[in-house]
């Protein structure tokens, strides 16, 4: 099995910063990509950013220039540095890990989420 554990999050004021971290562990052959999604109250889960094991990054327009995703391949961790936070960034943030297991994959695994609250 694969475990995905997020840390970080919390409360920040608008214009402030927070950093999220996520670690993947367990039984997998390699990581294809890691990413972050978020779900605000009453809304569907949406993607935020992802990074491939090769270092290719992709950001949604609403976080471009404010958020930075980074990955440590050796430690199977991913971080999301969130700057210039806005109240609309308030959401539960979920870490997503895509891994190869055995001869198959990639397969998706999710963390339980960490709450980010941005006050105006």
C-alpha cells in the first residue's frame, strides 16, 4: 500500500504565506508525479499544481506567480510554497501521488487533506 501524509497549512492573513508538505511512503516502484488539489466549501475539488519526477511543473492560472511546487525525488516529498495568499485560496488542500507499482500504473493515491484558511 501507499501512504500519503500532508503537513503544514493553518491560518494566514491575506497577502501572507504558508508552506505545505507531503510525503509518500510504502510499496511502489517509482513516482510518476506529485501534485496538489484543493476543495473549498461547497465546491468541487480542483487542481492547483503538479510536478513530474523529471521536474516538469504545471500550475493552474489562479495560482500562477504566487505558488511554487517543488519535489525531492530522493525523499519522495513534495512541497507547495504559497505566497500572496488570498481569501479565495481558503480550502482543504490534498496531496496527490501517482506511482508505478509492480508492472502497472501509474496509480493515484491521496492524502487526507490539510486545511488552509486565509482571512481578509
